């Protein structure tokens, strides 16, 4: 049983100190791309129109207009479970997350991501 907590990571504590809102995913049971997208959608309160594919994931991650202004930190613990179960799905999701974070379009709500492999 995993007994650690998210707060043990100093990057999360630092983000909280600067006012970032945290959105957490427990990846211990995520073994498919569909499960990962569903978990991200729940964590970030995606709208009902989310299309559950990589393009739609990117679109929602770079929009976030339904969330309050400021930084939104997506914390995915045990992300290695998906990486080990389906390396291609993990890379695809990771690439979409990285591309969304790198998007430099000015917006009131923006995304940061922390993947914890535990």
C-alpha cells in the first residue's frame, strides 16, 4: 500500500504558496489512454462536450475558461503505472500535456503539470 502523500513533494508545497490550484490524479489504477483522459477530465472539471480523444484533450487543456483565473497544477501520482502498462499511450498523453503547458497563448487560467512516478 502506498502511504505517501502528495504534500511530501516540495514542488507542490511551492505551487500552493504562490496560489496555484491543485488538481490530483491517483494513477495507481490507470492502465489505458481512455482511463487517463477520463481521470484528467474529472480532475480538471472538463465540460460535458469533451471528446475523449487526444485532440480534444489538448483543446480542453489549453482552454480552461471554466476554471478560475490563475495557475492550475495537475498532479498525477503513480503515472508510471500507465507508462509500464502501455508505453505508447503514456507517451501520447505525456506529449499532449507537455504541448498544452508549452502553449503560450495568453489566458486567464493556465496549466502546469507534475508527473509523479512514485
